[in-house]
């Protein structure tokens, strides 16, 4: 055992490069003549080389493992984004479908109502339907949007039947204080105070006589005309 | 491919990781000369990993010859590395540390220089400084650990078979 330790120490010194020149020559000589020493040196070198290779292998493996982990996380987050996007698309699709179906049912109901009683005054065209819904009863509202100035309703020159509802509207930015309606003799027939929050005013034409009327929104100086038949 | 090997204890990811590790090392050491695609090369290495795991009595070089790519697959050396890794994992940390340092690795187990094959031994004086001990203590600790390690190696049948 002691002899082995001496040989091992000598080998370590030889590998260190701390061996003296004389000792090196002697060592080289012994290597040629002593197979045990030669074998021990070879074994020591083999152990070191395989040890280092093993360390290198572990290092590369750890690095690859880290990269695989990062890639997995990236794929996971990517798939999560796609999942959210897909969910939103599906949600949007379903809600559009429900809205569309509801609107179709409404059309069907109206058509059915009209087909049961065709004499009733239905004056709604398909394209106007949704817009008209905003303004109240479907059978008594007419929207006049043919004029260039679409911010003010009714548009200039609009004609109403006594069964209609006249809806007065104005832009949010207009400086209105009140709504004043004059007849063709320029006599005031209606004056309504308009608080800021009021965005429209409805008038039943049956409260007025047939004729041409002018409406203004003081202090705004714009004037619009409408007539009742 | 992994599914084709029945009773394999490794899953596909383990095989891929091990195969890729070996392939990367071989490419670094220029053992892969590009006569086939990297995919083919990697596949043959992964197949070898599976066969090795199953410990089938198959000549791995024959399998390589059948699978187009034979270059650079130093299977014996890889077996030796695997064997060494397995034996190393059984050692205590203090011994692993002193042997790492002596064999030219850093304290964290990383390489001092990029050239792994550079055969150098760190002097005990330098090791002693790093561990804050006497040089003689470092020398004795290394000797003790090496003796223990050699004993384990000599008792390991796989190591004996591979080195004889």
C-alpha cells in the first residue's frame, strides 16, 4: 500500500510538472522497464480523460435541458396566446350569430304582423328598420335624412302626416336653449325650454294644423322648415 | 422511434436530450463530417441510446452501418463516459470537488478553458489556495479520494469490461 502511495505520488508529481529533470529521466526509464508503473500512469490518464468527458457531457446536457425548458415555456405561452385569441374569436362569432338570429326573428315577427293586417300603415323599409327602432313606434315615424345637414332633424322641407311623430334632434355641440316653432304667418305656435341634457324632442303633429312650419333653436340662428298634411 | 423499443425505461424526451448532447459533443469535436444530414446522424445516435438502455446483445457498430451514418460514433468512449458519470454520481461532494479541481475544472465544475481535451493538472498549491487549506492537505485529500474512486472503478464490472 505504501509502495502504491509512493508510485501514485510520483505519478502526480510527474503529471504536475513539478518533478526535477533527474527524477524525470529516472521516471521515463522506469516506465520502459516497469509495466505496473506504465499501467498505473495509463489508468490515471484514462480516469482523468473520462472524468473530464463526463463533466463536459453533463455540462452540455444541462445546457440543452435548459434550452428545452425555455423552448417549452415559449411554446406554452404561445399556445396560451392562441387559446385566448381563439376563445375571443369563438365568443365574437357566437355573439354575432345570436344578434343576427335575433334580428332575423324581429324581421320575421314584423313581416308576420304586416301579413296578418296589411291594411295597417307599415311604412318601414328593411334598410331603415334598425335606425327607426331608435325613434319609437315603427308605424308612425318617418326619418328624413335626404338633406345634406343630417345633424338636425327633421330635415329642411320634411313632410309629415298627422299620424306620424315628429322627432326634433340637434348636434351635441349646438347652443340650444329652447325649441321654437312658428307657423307660415311667423306666429309662435310652440316654445319648449331645453335643458342641456335633453337631446331630442318629440311632437305629435296632430297638435298642429296642416301647413308649413319653421323651427329654430335660439340662440342658434339656423332655421328649418317642415310641413304637416 | 422510442415507442418501437418495448420495455424502455427512458421516455422520448430523455432519449432526445441524451442523443442531442452526444451529437453536440461530436460536432464540437469534429467527429461529424457532414456526409449525411444532421437529422439522420441524430436519429442513429438516439437509436444507440435506446439500444444501450435496453442492454441488448447487439453490436452497436453493426446497427450504425445499417443506418447510413457511422461517422464519429465512438460508442465505446460514450459508454465509458456514461459509466464514469454513473460512478461519479455515487461519490461524495468533497471528493468530487478535489478531483474536479485537480483535473483542471473550476470550483463550480465548469472548464477553465474551452479546450476540454487539454490535459492539465492543477497544482496542489493552487488548489490549497482555492480551498483555503494547506497544500499537503489538498494532496492527501486527493490521494485518499483517488484511492477510493479507483477501488470503486475496479469493482465496477462495466468499467472493467470497457477498459480491458
